[in-house]
C-alpha cells in the first residue's frame, strides 16, 4: 500500500477507494471557502465538498465521490458532498 497521509479518513473510506480505483475523477479547484472546496471535474460536472483540505484555486485534485475522499498531492482528506 502506498505511503500517504490520511486526514479525517475512516478505514472504510480507504478500503472503498482502494477497491474501486476506477471511481476516481480528476478536476481543478474552482473555489474554496473556509470549510468547502468546489471542484470542476474534467468530465464536465462539479462537486462541492465539505473538507479540511485547503488547495489553492486552480490546483489539480482527484475526487472519489463514492468513498468521499479528495486527494491533494500525497494526502487523502475526507470530503463529504454538500447538498445545496
């Protein structure tokens, strides 16, 4: 298993992400507030996530919507979808 930092991640989240690698989606950070990140996914969709991750606007990230994770560099953060 790769050595990565895990922030607020439950073991089941890591297990789901590892078991379903095809569910990762790449994107660019479109906006960031104190506790949310909006990611413009490369498939044309948008994800608004509640997370402790603090990427800069324009930074590339990967999102696993099933496991509720955002990957920023070598770190995985819990990232819950925000319902608007």
